[in-house]
C-alpha cells in the first residue's frame, strides 16, 4: 500500500517554487563550506512524532488522520514500518530514530514485548537494506509505562531498576542489530517531584551505576555506537537530574563516565532550562561533548515543551554556526524531534513540517557560509580579546603571571580603559547575513 499517495519524491526547486512538496532552499548536493548540504545536515525523522503522535492534548482527544492502523497492534506496527520508509524515501532523508515502545506494542510480559520487538526489528532491517536508510539512534522509553512512576534508574524501587536495565539491554542489542550510529538516554522521569522524600545521592549514584552497566554491556556485545545523554530541565518530572549540558557534563565527569558519552542537545530543552539553543551547543563544544541535536523550537509564551518544527531562522543560523565550528556532528545528526500542531491534522502536514524545518536549516547553513567567508564572528572575537595577545594578557594565558606579578602590574597601571562592545551594531549587521 502507498501511504502518502499525494506525494512524489521531494526535490530542490529553488526559492521561487510554489510547489508545497518541494525544497526551496535545501539542495542536498550543493557544496557549502567544502561539504554537500546533505553531509553537513544529516537529517533524521523521529518515529514518535511522525508515526505515533495522534494530536491529543490535555484538553482534547486524537485528531490526526492517519492511514496505517491495522486490525491488531502488531499489524499497525508493521504498517508503520512501511509508512516511515516510504516517508524517508520521498522526503530524501537518510536517518530515523525511535524508542523501543514506538516500533512495537508492549506485551503483558517482558518476554512478549521482546518478541514483538524482534518481529518488527527484522522488518526494519529488511527495509533498511532495501532503501539504504540508517538508524541515527534508538532509545528506551522508560517514562510512559506506569512501572516508571518513580523513575527508572533513579527509581526508589529496585525492581524497577532491574526492569529498566533489561529494557536498555534489549535496546543495545537492537541498536547493534540495526547498526545504529548512536544510542540515546533521555531521563524523562530521572529526577524528583519533591525533595521531601528523595535521597538525591542514592538516586544519582544509581543512575551512574546504570550507565556504567550500559557501557560495559555495549562493550561486551561490540556495539560501537556513540552514547548520548539528552539533557532537559523538567517535564515530566519537576526537576530532572540532566538539567542542562553543564549539569550533565558535571554528572558524567564526577562518575567517571565522561569519556563514554556525548550530548544530544534539543532546542526546546535548552529554552526550558532558561538558555538559548546556541548557548547549550557552545557549552557542549567547550568540553568536546557535542554529539547530536534534536531540532525543534519552543514557544516563548508557553512554558512547556511544545516541540514545534524549527522555523526561527535566527536561532537556527546561530545553532548551525556552532555545528560548523564544531567541525560537524561526527556520528550525530539533526533529528526533527518535532510535531505538527494539533490543527495541522492531515497526513501531508507531516511533509510540510519536515520541509519547513529542512529548508530553515539549509537557509541557516547558507547564512553561516557568508558569515564564515567574511570572518564575521572571528573578527569580533579577535578585536574583543586582543588584550590577551601580548603584554600582561599574554603572560596570563601562558601561565607566566601569578597574583604577585599581577598586583605589581595593577599598582603601576592606575588608568584602566574598557572599550564599548557596540553590540547593537553587531546585531544589526548580523541581520544582513540572516535575512
Ligand atoms: C522528550 C524528548 C524525547 C527524547 C527521546 O522531551 O525530547 O523524545 O528525544 O526520548
Ligand atoms: Co528529544
């Protein structure tokens, strides 16, 4: 069956095209800054938003029109596999990502669940070899099932810890079977609701124990994927332990895990934490921890994770700049962890959402190309930090200076002069590159 009969393969038609099923800016083979757009951007489709999300919200039921529902949950799961591969092929996107619970229905027992997973994984593997599509990452959903009411690796209940371990063990085996390039941990319920009943020390120690076990098991089965932690400050828990990149890096460093992990950074999680997306990417880059990104955007007047498709060109350009400065995303990619709005309920809206996000990233990349050619940020930084190039600044940077030599210097130099940043001028010039 053809699931998207209105859609042929999406191709680049240029900015003047009024074909809604075309890229206007994303030209996969176009070379920008020495690499094709496709190589730079490594887009992925998220199974949960594209295949599962039904449009329900806390005030209303499902609205999304989808044509892949079969007679039984396992029939629906199989139809979804065919539908996502048709979607990836028509959208010309190479990667996809999923939670275990997205691809196969959970059974009454772990054994039954794993049997369902095996059946669907075999079908996915077959479709991957037919189409050449690849798994950017898989992950375990350890937040929907009622057993995770108190968390997973940080649960107060050790039996739940064991179940979570069994689930991730299976996830690592599935990742290996499908050649996933990354494996993601997002601790949706790894945090606390109230400190009144929480042993934070034990919970964080247990999370670290869990991650060490995962690292050990991946080694044991020769699963070479890059492990990624996806920070988020809250939602569903009041306070999540992997609050933001800084918190996740501190945790990984404290528990001897840093060398085994990088970060999967999501735009809307950054803004929920009170940061910009580019701030989080830059922090990760400082510690060589930028692994992959979940592309989306929040809504500044709503305080929750709205997971909109990214269309804010300003923010996307600054994010792409961080990726380019990082030398790319390596094994990572740009996963659209984004959902169409509830009022965009037609199946073709899934294409429009992805096309909008893809074109926005392509435009961001083109803006970054111009910024790099003119050394826009390089020149700003060089001028701003010039005082560290020679004299006392060079002594500070080289380690030659100490508190005594600096005091001597300060005593002699009583006339200190700062220069204005002219930040408004910078912002105005930046607009010329982006718009
Ligand atoms: C939730 C979120 C997840 C992770 C994977 O906010 O971003 O979908 O990306 O579990
Ligand atoms: Co995400």
